């Protein structure tokens, strides 16, 4: 195994909570069998509308959620490869130090009663059971510096910081365990334009400095295309298109990718959809999840699920669409 | 053209906080009939407070100075009854969070009926149904009539945004204040809502104020744009002029710091605005942008530049960018 992470057929559904109008035993098929390979040192971008399964994919990768089907194989720092599984406590512990998850709303993950110093060290302290406390504190203090915070911020509380600064704290906390892979889930989505730029630059800097691999998730296609080497486009829990970032921007092939590009504010008002609705499958799919919105839909799209296949020789592009010709 | 809304030297301070929050520090602008005026600025710059004041919606904790005239009527000279009657029939507002406009346990039908009865108490249930159906059709909600019995949570975010727009239009206002109505939505849905607002504006001859923190989004709908920063207007210009020939360095920074289509980290560095926005509880005496401004000099730190220029093309800067 040469790649850092090899994911095949990752599948996850949720029981819909029995709300006022929910039908009994309804499930949400959040991930419908996703394949994905992450190369060492690369940034893999994930894009898609809300509900498309990006967070579920991220949370499953770090095993905050257990997957139902499929495999996640990881190439560890010592060169051994193993399957990431809930039962495998020893490997999982190590995996969780090497693969860290940072998400959108840092205020919900940063306990307001703790100081920054506590926040940076508490998780790791529990894991090391008190051993090497001095080393841990030193690493955490170093982390503050790496994310552009001041040493004096150590004793302050999260509420004293702005949104962008809190995102820096969350990143510093992730760095404490010296991760190899950082999974960033909408880390800039709630930030103002000027602060967003600062955090994006910080991520690029951290990536260079520590040789990090990264999964970068956002709903803004232009930002994802900027940050990533390769981009995967999710819809309805399935991969619609995957391609090297530049290729995707130059020539999006899947009708859903095109829709995302055309909808961006920089593209001018040319929405051709008047009131189409997003879909998250609540039944096992019988066709393409995008079919109900697709301008190119034909009967086959409703009866046969399109599987990702290579388009163009050596391009590294995969498209799951019956209407896109294999070149 | 005539002016439908004029705001003169608006200042809003929240005195409940210590020190008081100087949310808006002297803002003047006007909105012409049929025009769409954009307001752009990062969070905390005073956009919402300005919009709320314009709609006469500010709470009692806000100390308000200045003058706001809506279709010839000064908000300050009206009694609560007259204000209520202006809201809805003359001016209406839509928000980022549609849930603000709805009671979660009331059906759409009842919500529309109640809204219509504020201004026409004699409206019957049947009339309300007919009117609500027409309004929902107008915002392109399919099977409008059959959805009247639904509750707000049965709609997706984008759909609820449409319903909120329909509700805002129920009493045929001339002025629609849109406060980040697309910010929480997916880009695809955002594009639909912007297209809808443009369509309604043309069909109904609405005058609109459109607020967003995103300059590209504002530029899509606005004829003219105000750039807010630290509770002040830093620049005002027609949209194409603002984007192509900004005079205020902040405007240029805002435009340049967007991530451009086709740019990639391996070849194009990001253009950054360093630092962080000013604290509204401790405004500095100089230009609010001075601490972050690449062109700032001593004077910028100590002396607030005036908003200069002709109507519709103003900037606040001691050392403005040259006109090319
Ligand atoms: N814990 C959960 N319980 C029930 N449904 C969930 C849960 N987590 C996610 N979902 C559903 O799974 C789908 C995918 O969600 P998510 O992965 O959060 O998408 P994204 O991050 O792309 O917005 C959505 O329909 C969401 O409502
Ligand atoms: N009710 C309030 N009490 C105290 N401060 C407020 C209140 N409403 C708004 N503010 C403050 O006023 C400033 C401007 O707010 P706002 O107009 O909402 O900004 P924007 O809409 O541009 O993000 C912010 O600093 C905000 O925290
Ligand atoms: Mg998510
Ligand atoms: Mg606001």
C-alpha cells in the first residue's frame, strides 16, 4: 500500500428521529458507497451542497461514526498498513493521534470554561495518562506560535477571541498530537472574507511546515479548487465527479459540478433552476441521486445507478454519469 | 426618479453595554424609486442595525440619533400606530434566518391570514387563502394551495426563504430591505433566490436594499453599493465603478481577497487583509480601517477623513487610490 488512506465503498445511514411527521423506521442514506484514495502529502478537496454527506464522510474517516459497510485502510507512520476498525483499540488510538478532525464551529468544540492551555493539552493528557507532561506542554505552546497566537493567549478563555482566532485555537489543538493528516470540515465557512484569507494561508503554511496531508471540505467550489490538488464532488452521499483541481475548473463534466460552478456568486445571475430541491436519499437509490434536478436526465438515469468511471486517458478524472461520454 | 428612503447622519448606540457599543457612527444615504442599493461589509460593521433602523424596528435598548424619512414620513414623528401601519404596506424586511418571520406552531395559511389582517382586519379566511396562494405562486412554490396547511419546519431552508419573501410582500410594500437573505443557503439555492428577487423587483417595481458580507453577491443584484466598515460608510459608487475603480483601499482589499475562479495555491498567492476589525466599544479617533490599511499614514490614525465626493460616488480616505 502506497497511499495514505484507501477508502472503499464507505456506507453510512442514520435512523431518522421519530419527529412529529417522521414515518416509522425511515433512514437517511448519508453515504451510499464512497471510494476515495488519499495520497501522502496531498490536499483532497470535498465539495457539495449541505446534506450531501461531507461531514458524515469526515466523521466516519476519523471514526466518530462507525461505518456500516466498506473499508478504510491506513498507511501508518511506521510503514505498516491496517484497516481502521472500531474494535481495534490499539491501532485506533494511534490513528486518532495521526489523523485529526477540525470543524466549522469552534465555539461548540471549545469548552468556554477552560483556558486555551487546558484546551490544548487536556485531550492528549488523558491519552498519555500523565506521562510526558512537560513535553506535551512544550508542544502545545509551540502550537500556539505556529497558528499565529501569542504566548500570553495561553491563559485566556475562548470567549475572549474572535471567530477566526478560535479557529486558530482549534488548529493548534489538532497539532498537539503531531498529526500526519488534517481533516478540515468547513473551517472557513463562517468567517468574514478578510479573516477567511488569513486562515486559508495558515492552513497552507501548516501543510508546508509539517508535510501534512489534508482533506479540505467546503461548500464553496472556488475555495476548494484553490486549496486542493484533487477534488471530489459529492451529492446525495455519492461521488459525482473526481478530478485534479485544475482539470475540474477548466472543464467540469458532471452536470452537478457544472451547476455548482454556474451558481457561484462570481458567475453572474444565470441560475436556470427555478425552485429545484436538494435531495438526501431516504430510500435505497434506484438511479442517480441527481436525476430529479438534472437538465440532461434520461430514463436510464432513474433506473440504473451510474458508477464512477475514468473519463479521458490518464486524466485521473472519474465521472458518475450516464450522459458523459468516456473519451 | 424620486427618493423613497433617506437616512441622514444615523447614529445608533447600545447603551446597555459598558462601554456603550457604537454600532452606527454617522451614516447617510438615500434609496431611489426602483433602485437596488447594496450594502457590503464584514460582520459587526453596522449593516443590520442600519437596516433595522430604516424599518423602524430598533429595540428600546438602542439610542438612535439622526433622521430617517420613508416616503416623506419621518419615523421619529410617527406614533406607534402609524409606524405599524407603515411596516408591511410601505416597507418590509427579510432576514438571513427565515425562522424569525414564523411561529413554528402556526400553519402558513394562518400566518398569511394574520399578516393580511394587520392592515385589513376585515380580511376573511377565504380571501386570505386566495391571496396566500397567489403570493406563493409568485415566488414559485409548486402546489401552493396544498401547502397552505404546512408548518414552517416542513420546508427546506431555500423554500422557507421563498415563503418569507411572499409573506414580506403580502401587503404590497414598495421598499424591501433584504438583510443577508442568502447567506445561510447553498450557492445553488442562493442563485435561485437572487434570481427571484431580481424578478420580483422588476415585476413589482420594488425599491430594494440588499445587504451581504460578500461583495460578489451584492454586485450581482445592486445598482449602487455602500461599503460599510466600523459603523461608517467608507465608499459609495455604482456597482461597476466600485469594482473597477475603487478609491478606498478597503474596497479594493475586499474585492482582491476573494478567491478567484481558476486560481490555485500552487501558482497564485492569496491577497490578504491582515489584522482584525475594530472594536465598536472602543472606536479610534482616526479612520477605522487605518490599523489594517497598506496606505495609512500618521494622519489616518488620528483624524477621521470625511466622506467626500458627489452624490452616488463618495469615498472616505485621506490618501485615496488614484482614478486610473
Ligand atoms: N446523526 C445524524 N442523525 C440523522 N441524520 C443525520 C445525522 N448526521 C447526518 N445526518 C443526515 O445525513 C445527511 C448528510 O449530512 P452531512 O454529512 O452533515 O452533510 P454535509 O456535511 O454535506 O452538509 C443529511 O441528510 C443529514 O441530515
Ligand atoms: N442589541 C444589541 N446590543 C448590543 N450590541 C449590539 C446589538 N445589536 C447589534 N449590536 C452590535 O452592533 C454592532 C453592529 O452590529 P450589526 O449591525 O448587526 O453588524 P452587521 O450586520 O454588519 O454584522 C456589532 O458590534 C454588534 O455586536
Ligand atoms: Mg457538513
Ligand atoms: Mg448583520
